[in-house]
């Protein structure tokens, strides 16, 4: 089943984050992933969760999503994201 990474982030350092955003796509594609939602400002409908920006990535499986997260060549980029944003990330398995 497909794997989905859901990232809720608030950008602290725009210049550094833009570098991350430009370079990370190659790693997403390397692991068979694609953007479903790319950095939109979501509309809160119910509850207290109010992400500043929302990103959803789809991968062929949860294993592929985990391979993306564990890719040794992408670790510097993940550190760049951690240093330029406040973020929360979850992995969810799809139904189909």
C-alpha cells in the first residue's frame, strides 16, 4: 500500500528553506515519491490544528517513504529543513 508523509511546517529562515525546497525534489523522485500537496496554507475546518504550511508526499509504499527519510545523501538537506523550519512529520499507510 502507498505511504504518505504529511509535513506541517512553519518557515523560520526563508533563504535556507528555499534551498531545501529546490534540492529535495530529486530525492523525493529518486524514491518514487511525488507531491500531493505542496506547501499550501490550509483552511482549518474543525479542531485546533492550524498548520502554517502543509506538504503531503505520496510514495509507492511506506518502505519507500522510509528509504527516502533514511537516504544518506539527503541527510544534510533534512538538517537544513530542521534548522530553517519548525516542523512536524508523520507517516501514514494508504488504504488502497
